[in-house]
C-alpha cells in the first residue's frame, strides 16, 4: 500500500476528531441536558450541543483550540507496515494542519518558536504498545491546552484508602472551577511509576463514555468518583449545575510499596478522539473512537 493512502486515512481521522464529537459524548451531553434543572446550566448545555451540530454539519473544528495531537499506537508484531507508521503519522499531521485546518499549537518550550505544522521537537506525541497479530490500531486524542493545564500528579500516602483518592480528585476538580471548560471527562491513573500514572490517566480518555473497568473494585471507584465530582456543583462552564463531569475512567498498574502515584488527566467537554485500523492486507478503517 502506498504511504500516501495511509496518510490520507490518518488525515481523515484527524478531521473527524476535530469536527465530529463521538456519539457516546453527544449522548452524555444530551443526558446531562435532560437531567439539569438550573436554567443557566441548561442554556450552557444547549450552546454546547448547538456547537456540536454546527461543527459536524459545516465541517469545521469544534473548538478554535484543536489541541496537541496525541497518538496511541497498538502495533501488531507481524504487521508489514511497521517501518512506515511513524512517517505516515508525521506527514498526516502536517497535512491535516493545513487541510482541516488545525491550529498550529506546537511551540518550543524555551524560545516559543512555532514550526506552523503541529510538528517540532518530540511532536507529534506517540506512545507505542507492541501487541500480538498483524493489525495496527492508531488512536488519536486532540488534547486542548486549557484542560491539559489542569493535569496533575499526586503522590498519595502509601496506605491511602479510596477516600484519599476521592478527596484528591474532588478537591482538584473543584479548585479548577470553570477553567477546564466543564462538563469534563476525567482520566485517572493509579499506580505504576510516577510517569506511568499520568500516561495511564491520559490514555483513559480514549475510552467510550459509560464503559467501566473490568476490575469490579476499579469500576465501583469510577462510579463513586463521578457522583462525588458532580456533587461539587461546578457545573457546565463553571456556572453551577448538576453536571460537572460526564464520566470518570480509571486505569491501574501495580506500584512500588513505597510510592502511590495518582495521575489526573482532564478533557474538556469535547473529548475529541478517532481511530484508524490498518489491517495486514492493506485495508483501512477510520472510526470515531
């Protein structure tokens, strides 16, 4: 398969992520609108849903901040395309920046130089996982700067019960108020090394809203945290209401006995994601999440 075909499908995935909110996120916003009783919160949710409709029907980005482009690649060890995936992603990012268009958001951390194409040192951000088989699954997350600025790493007491986790998460969300463009989606990473906790938290944002962790204890924590965060009353746009958070997703890894890291990753209401599946026979599928 020519590299150009792979690039084109990746450009389409980036276009879809930027302009079309996944169905599970739209459904969550609609449920929130149905349950809200505060008129101001209702109005904010109406505005968000209208924004979704306009972006999808006119093919324009959901938000002027099209975010940093984060890629999570589950690559089959037997795939014949291992050697071209990275270059295809890089070329697709540059093309999508021009064609969608996406706002060029990558600046050098010291001088602030902007290459104008969402590339630059260390970008796009790609995380690789080697898996069995021959398929390559490329998931992309458009991570807005306002919500990413609310990311946090917390080192909990090593004997921390669930209550300590809940307190840390709820206090953080409440302190952010409206700066993260709520209602938010929360990704949490429990355990692993410190850098691993934040990585787990960010990857958790790729999950469909409403899905639960296969570990029943972790799933129960997700539900409890969702209820507690919504009890803060921050509400849509930080103006009050019953819906501060659309969902909470927790991912876990074993930790060292002397360290208990908690990673908190926040997405604004526009949990923008898409996925490309590259099969061994060269066929491709673009999916919304």
